[in-house]
C-alpha cells in the first residue's frame, strides 16, 4: 500500500468515482527456491547457473509513478543484463494486470487479473507499463540472464466493478465484475460483507474487500488449473510472489497459495514490530519485508545513534532466512542522510537484501552499490557477531568463510578501532577501497581498522 495518509483521499475518491488504489507485496524462501528451480519454466530453457531467489540480492524494479505510456517494461528489459552482471538474482515488478485506473494505474487497484495489456478496457489496451508481449519479453530476457521474476500479487482488494444492488449492505456497491478476459467474474457474494461473514482482518481504504473464505475465490486465486497463481507461474513464467497488504487477510491465504504453486514469497506486513513480523512469516510460511529493520535503521542513521543497530529488534535477528531487508521502497522513497550507510548495513548482514530502483539508478553511487552487492555475494556468509557500537560507530562480523568485518562511521571525522577478529596472523584489506590499510591481524586475532567520516569499510582476508 502507499501512504496510509492517502486513505482519506481514497475515501473521497471512492465516493466520487467508485473507488481505487494500490499497495505492495512479497516473497522468498531459499529451500523452496532450490526445489522450484529444478521443475521450473517449462516454456523456456533455464540456465543451470540461475541462483535460487534469496541467495544474492533483489532489485525492486519500479518506483511510485514511473513514466506512463507503456514504456516501463521495455526500460526494465534493457537494464536486465547489467543487473545480472551486478549480482542481482531476482527482480520485483509492480502488479502486471489491468487495474481500474487503466493506463495511469500503478496496478494496486486490480480489476482483471488476466489482462496483461492485451484487452481494451479501463481506458486502454496496454497497462501503464506496456503490453503483454513486452511483459513476456521482459520475463524471457530475465530468465536468459539468470534472473528470477517476482510478481506483485494484490488480492486483498479489487477495484473497478459495476454497481449492483447489494443484499448484504442494503445499498448499491461496486461489486459486479465482468472482466474482458472472461476469467474470474465476481459479485457481491465474493466480497465483504457476504453470506459467510462480515469481514476479514482488514480492508484497504474503500476498496471492495475480497473474501478468501469463499471456495469460488480460492479456486480462482490458486486452486483451478486456470487460477491466477497457476496462470502467472505456468503461462507467464513468474518465479515468486510479493503479496501486497497482507494485513488485510489471514496468513493461511498465502500459505495455501504457496501449497498450490510453490515459489519464493515475501509479504508486505507493514509493521515495525519484529515479533509480529516473525509470527506472520511462520503462519504464512513466507518471508516478510523487515519493516522492523527499516525503522531501526531510520532511527539509527537519522537519530545519530548507531547503538540501535545492536540493541534494536529486527526480523533478520529472529528469523534470518525469512527476512527481506530494504532501505527504501515505492512507498517510502524519501532521501535521508546515511542512506548509503544503511545499504552497507543490509548488504553485509543476514536477510535477503533488496535494492530500490531509484537508489540504484538515480540517487546513489551505482559503483558503490555494485561493490556492496559483490561483497554481499562473495564475503557475507555465516552468523553475525556485533563487535562494537555507540552513537556514531558500529562494527560487526559475519562469521562464515570467508566472512567479513564491517565498520560504519556516522561521525564527521576519521575513526580507528582495535577489534577482535578471530582471524589469527591474517593479512586483511578493506574491500570497499575506502581505506588503503592492509594490516596483519595479531596472533590473538586483534587488529586496528579505520573508517573515513560518514562512510564504511569492509574487511576480509586479502
Ligand atoms: Zn503501496
Ligand atoms: Zn472473508
Ligand atoms: Zn481484507
């Protein structure tokens, strides 16, 4: 979902236009990946070097209000080879199907799940992002470049139905859906309230709130051979799922979807409480975006207290294989001081890190991000030990082989510090190039490392 403050505006739009709007998504899971890897993509050859989703770094391949006019799929397709070279293992696309706001929609007001820009409805044939064939070309290009593709699945709410007289509300509601694809027609019986119950765990703004308790809805979402899940996987070639606004329905919905089609999965459970995120991830058998990490990093870098990185509760600390870490996304795309330091944090720590398109392509230094991605993919293994923290310093070690030590400095001056590395009599260097020191660790593992102001160094055996 985008900005909760928009909800009020929505309420207006719903009154004025009959509703609309957007949201976010999810997906992930290394073991599932490996299993899926072997059985995937009947329609095309998959390289044996394609990495399981979650083993490298994800790219969020859009931002809010990307250029309209049907050019986005082509723009992304042209960047895929360079993202493969940089070490990206998966890209997350915005919702790909036709939404009520047609050629202007970011996709979070879904109407016809099977219109990928190939039916003339809602004001256009193409979606904001392009045509169905352009989307298919994007997916084929990604797979040829060993990159998996994650679909943004918006199933809490729908938008764009016709008015009908609703026996459950006693009013007229926009709950009559007859999409041009002819697939997954819906009526008042498929939304809340209905003849089964009044509501589920949440509705988004004034949007028609889909009822996943209805067998008919379950059949169309994941059970039928022609269900959304099976069509997206088997026909379109998607490899994983990002579930939007999962606070709006029960976690068993995601679990059942994954039981039906498998694949990496990450949920947008927008909550800064790490225990709550962990609970959802376990119930849904899905990864979750680590909003706890996101908020702790904001507090640490903007509030100038890096000790929060040590003391703060985060999903990756509780459940590293189910945590998808991020610094920014399409809903939180502000620029703040220390953003590159935050990327140095998530790309050296546990969890599956995500890079936001604009940070990579527009806002930050791409060479520095590529260096951090390389370090993540080549050095950042094993468990994490935090060696030191205070207001403006943070030092942590990844204990795997080869492992690394990351030293983050949020102050305005050069810093040095003796740290216990566990590496004895070892020549080490800073793989970021921010320091040119190449010290030997002592026989007891201690060594002095340094870091420039407002910067970071990342040390490992030379
Ligand atoms: Zn959103
Ligand atoms: Zn329901
Ligand atoms: Zn709901």
